[in-house]
C-alpha cells in the first residue's frame, strides 16, 4: 500500500484508536507497528484469529488480560551474547 492510500484511509488515525484498547504496553507497541497484510495466506490467517477471538468473547468468556506486565527487558537479559 502506498503513502497516498494510507493518508486517504487515515490509517494512522485508525491504528492509534485501536492501540488505545491494548491491554498492555507491548500489545500497544505491536498495534502501532501493524501494517496491512498483502498476501492471501496472511490475511486468511488473521481473519481466522479474529473469528476465534469473536467466538471466545461471544461465548461469554473473557480472557484475563488485566495486569499483563512488560517483561521484554527481563527476557532480553536472558539472551546469549
């Protein structure tokens, strides 16, 4: 997708709105990095994930997302130099 399309669709504004609903800082950062998928397989996979989430939420179950901690720094310390 080119810059003109992003601007016309106000992609950055939509992405910012979605990011406000993230349950954690790492999740928010991931949303802000999202770009539209170009390949059929990626789009199909993402739609499947979306259907699965809607099914879970529609069944009355709510995943425990409160209190998710950002452990990226700690995990980074585990890296082998």
